[in-house]
């Protein structure tokens, strides 16, 4: 799950123009997530949506690593097409693109434990 709150804040920190398409989209998604978070009373599960998004990324990194290890250990599989390191929300790719790792932020690849799962193929 893309950390839209972090993405929007990074655009702000960078001093990006508020009319940039990617910034508008990230901010819109972050605002809607925050509003839904409050409306649904999710504070009882995670104190802040940012904690949920980081935990989601860490959990998905572990699942990806499990999948990568299963592929690597299968002698009947001779290759694996890994096509992306970013969530493709803003790149025009469909949700669930089987070739994309997803869950990588636009600003950094070193967040949470996602990088070790990619490193398994390097």
C-alpha cells in the first residue's frame, strides 16, 4: 500500500507547486484516508494512519520475500519477471499488476524492510 501521507508530505517538504498532478493526487488520497480513518474510528486499531501504512508495507515486504524464496527454491522455474519498484498508482498501470513489487515510495527505496526482499534477486 502506497504511503500517500508520506508522499504528500515529501512534496510539501520539497516545496513542490501545489498544482502538480502527482502532488494533487497524493494529497487527495491522503486527505481522504485521514477523513475515513477518523470517520471509521480506526484510532482504536492504530493510533495514526501513518503507523498502519508503515506496518502494511513491512508486512507486505515479508510476504514478497516468502514468495520470492518459493520461486527461487523451485527447480522447475527458470526465471521471474520483476518489472517495477514503485506502486503504479500514478504511472497508469492497473492495480494488482503481477509484475510489480509495489509498496515502494517515490522518494526512497529504503523504507521499512522492503529492500531486503528486492535484494534477494540482486
